[in-house]
C-alpha cells in the first residue's frame, strides 16, 4: 500500500531528491501537506531504523527532566516518532527555568535514579562531571553497538562539540584530546545585535560594526528617539550578565578571564586592553543603557526590545528571534546583524549558551537512555524542529544547509541567517573551564555593577577584582 | 461620646485612604493586568484604559498558552488543585496532632516538655534547603519521593509548629478553673478537653489554622525538590509563564488573582477569628 508514495519520501530522506523535486512529485501523486508530513516522518523513522536495532530496549520506561523551553516543546511534539521506533515509553517532568537547575542539582546530589537523562547547560557540567553525576558520552558515541551508523556526530558544529567536552582539569582546554563528552549539544544561541529596524531608520543609523560604533550609535539613538534607550544588555548580579554580549565583545579583543600556566590559574581581567574594553562598556551603559540596568536579566532585555522600549540589544540571537513574533508590539520590526567588537578583528567571536542533553550516572538504564539522546540529537529530529517548530538555533551543520529551514527563517527573520553564518565559525565557549566558574563570574558582574554605578573607577575595580579572584583561586588550590 | 473634630475626621479619612491606596494599588494593578494582553500591559506610558480580554483566564483554565514560541501546554489548574489539597490536608493533620499537644504543653508540666516544644518550634528556623537534601535521601529509601503523603508529612514542618505555639498560648490564657469545675462534676479529662477547652479555644484554633494554611499555600521549595512536575503547587506552576521566549505578564497576573482567591476568601471569612485569636493568644494574663 502506498508503495509509490513511500518510495518517494524514502528517496528524499536518502538525499536522492531535492525538496523541490519532492514537492513536485507529491503534487503529481495528489499528496496533501498533512499526509506529506506524516509520510516524511515515517520515511525518516525507516531510514534511521534500517541499519540499527532500535527495538533493543522495547518495553523500557524512561523518564526525562526538562526545562520549559521551545527545544523541549519541539521534542515533545515529535516524541511519538521515538516511541514508535523503539517501543520504549518516555515520560518527562518539565520545570520552569527559574527553578530548573535547583531541581537538577537536588536530583543529582541526592543520587536520585528517577531521571535517566536531562537538559543542561555546558557550564553546569563543569560541576556535574567532576562530581561523577553524569556519564562521559564518548563511551556511547564511539561505540558502534550503541550508536546508530547514521548518527553523524561530526555533523554537530565543531565549536559546540568542543565546548561541551572537558577533561576536568581546571583551566584545561575545552574539546582537548583527553576531554570527556559531558553532554550532547541540542540547541544553542550565540550573541549578536538584534535591532529595531524602524527606529534605526528614524534615527538614520546603520547597525554598528564594532564597539566604537556601538557606543556612538547607542548614544545617538537614545538622544534622537526621545524615549527608547539605545542598547539593552544584561546587568543583574549574576554570572549570566557576563556570558552574553559582554564576553563576546571582550573575547573579540583577544582577552581572557584567566591565564593558565603550569596548571595554575591567574586572573587576567585587569590587563590594559581589558581595562580599555571595560571603560567603553561601562560608558555605553551609563549613556545609553536602561535606567535600572543592574536588575536586567534575559527577560528584561528581551521584553524591552519587543515592547519598543529599546532600540537594540547585544544579547542572544534567539532572544531577538523570539521578540520578532508572538504578541510583541515590535513583531516584524526586528533586524539582526553580526558584531565584531574589535575594529581589527576579521570576524565575530560570540560566546555561546548551549542547551544540551546529559545522561545521569544514577540511571539504571543508561544504554536505553542513550537511545533517546541520540534520537533527540539526530539530524532527523533536528530537521523536524528547525522546519516545523522553534528549534533554533539547530546545532547541526546539515540542518543549517536545509533549504526549507533557511527559507522559513529568511522570510520572517531577515538578516538572521547572515548573522549566524558569519559568526558560527567563531562561536564557542570563551570562558576557562574551572570549578569556581559561577562564584567568580558573579563577582565579575558585581564589580561591573559598581563601575556603572560610579562607586569604583574601572582600573581600580579590575585590579581589586583580580586580586580577590587570585586569592580565592589560591585558597581553592587552583592558583 | 465622640469628641472627634471635623478636622480630625478629615485627616483620619485622608490617612486611611493613603494607606489603602498604598497597600491595595498593587493588587488593583494586577487585577487590571489580568484582563490585558502583553502588548497593552507593556505600553509606554502605561494606561488604565484598555479593551479587556478574558484570554488570560481562558488560557489558564483550558491549559493552552499561546506565546511567541507557539502553543504551550500549561498545568495551572492542576497546580492550583495541588496547592489546595496539600495545604488543606497538611493543616487538618497538623490540627489533629497540634491541638492536643498544645493543650498538653499549656496545662501540664512534664519532663523535657519545654525542650520538646522548642524543638518543634525550631523546625521553623532551619533553612528548608538544608533539610531537604538529606530528607530527599530518606524519602528515596522510604519510597515517599513524589507522593502526596510524603509532601503532607514534610508540610508539617510548616504547619505543626505554628498551630502548636499559637494554640498553646491561647489555652494558657483560658482559666483552668472552668475545666476544674467541669472535672469535679465527674467528667473525664478527655471529655473536658473536647467539651470545654476546645470550644473556648476555637478563635485561636481558627486563627492558627488559617495562618498555617497561608504559610503552606505559599510554600515553594518542598514540592520542587521532593516531587515531580505533576505534584507541584501553584507557587512553582506560576513560574511557567516566565519562558525563554518572553514573560507572559497577563497570564501571570491572572494566575496571581486565581491563586490568592482561596486564601483571600478564607482570610476575609475568618478575619474576626484571626484578629481575636491572635491578639488574645499573644497576651498573657
């Protein structure tokens, strides 16, 4: 039954037909869009199942811990495909992001076997990995008996593969040869400019290309627009203030958080170049940032852009993506631009946040859970999410080449593909991996707050911060 | 006879209005927000003139939330039920255990009595997270993780000390002579407790029960750590509207209105008992 139709979609999945050819042939056979979608999913399932025993753990019940996020929604929407393919049952707990990591930490630190796999950020694995709470996924990825032959791990963007692998040595290079793969990249965000096209036209300015231009453009927008402020960046007393735009710009000048020599770490945020960068950043916030900047998190930065309270943000590209839709006042007015803070740099160097999947070491069915993880991070599911849901940014190079995905993004989010494609080669985690990451980076944000509030001059503030950080590193045996 | 002058009455009226505006304006604003979309809430400058919508309430009640990231399933009504069930059950059990205990502490002097009472009170001092991680290990061994029974048990950390200490103070304020007179008539100790002590302490018991209910309702961390998503109370559930794709202010406001409604109704109903019970229990004769 439907052999001709099945053959057609099998050929498309195998790459023997282009999307246009598939659409033309489907029309000739009278296949509706809904039926086409179903046939495509079935064809993908057949392709994945062809050379691998997906039914090896039939009847197993898995439980996942998920964050309330569009990535989780895309997975849940496609989960039946996995259940049909493997005969496994999958249940999940979804928790809001505000409390999500408290739940994860509590579950892992108590050795709970309730959850087999869970969502995590790469930074968190710097705690979970050395503590022995999560499994090294190299043991699974590199084992052909456990991983299906079409998985194509190398298709995952190299910067993301490296950023989620660490050897556990403080200061150890991410993605080194001896690194353990603590998690699998699932969806990610890099940091660039998202701006209000109408406001830019009104003020007669172009998207800035470097930090000098950003400071000047933001000031002009604040002055000329008569209401909205020039640039939104995060400012709360949290490590999350440092990791988006700030670190992306900072890294573009070749600056680092720590120097590593003979296995010892030293604070590196008080170099002359770093001080110059901090001065410009502080000036930008003082002149053109939000009034209550020191309370700003992801939510405030995004909400202001969507509501027309700010003219641009230097933050996650997907934050600008979300603000261009929904019931946001400025829906359809948001543009995107790549940003290299250093005028001498050849390309942007965005720091990244990677929502990833990790395997709990306390799970009693790790092999079965890995089946789920490899399906959830497969090309097939990535394509499904990218084409039909808001599974942006996908982590696989092949998905970024997909015509249908690119067409959808280009139509509704002009400039988005360009900012991504320009920045992706340099996109990775620019922090130094070490166990005091959250504490020390939060202190950095606290110092930044004092500089913006003019409680501390930049030079003095950074020298004090570096001295304080060095002392803590020594106390912890890291410096 | 009232000697208040007109000027005093006017000043008093103005001051009362100021206090009411100060305390009630945030609630008034939240109620207004609950009838608006995100777009009108985030208008610059804000305005109280808008076209009201029931979409926030319908999203909460039907469990479908439309956001920038598409349609999302939400379980707010389930969260509301969990809060009600956990709080009401915990308070009921705490009343059953706490009232006799409070009576015993008030009327009898026994060895280590004060130490036991203070130990129970000290449950209120301990930071919940400090207790919860070890507790989660025990819960795992006892099979209580992710069960309503386990949660109601842990909620006793909130309810039991409150009820015990408030009701104890109240029992101490009631003269024991009435009970002695009743006992002399040949009634048992248990009958005296039920027929004399408890009815006399009713306002205090109502006040303590209400306070314990409010504290239990507002708890956040116990269910978060010890239970799965399907057993989370409204305090955790309301955070689901803070999503990566934006904050759903309208739905948050509607969720606040719905979640404070039960405690507000209960507090208004029992207001008389609350004031009387707390003030009488607090003053020693």
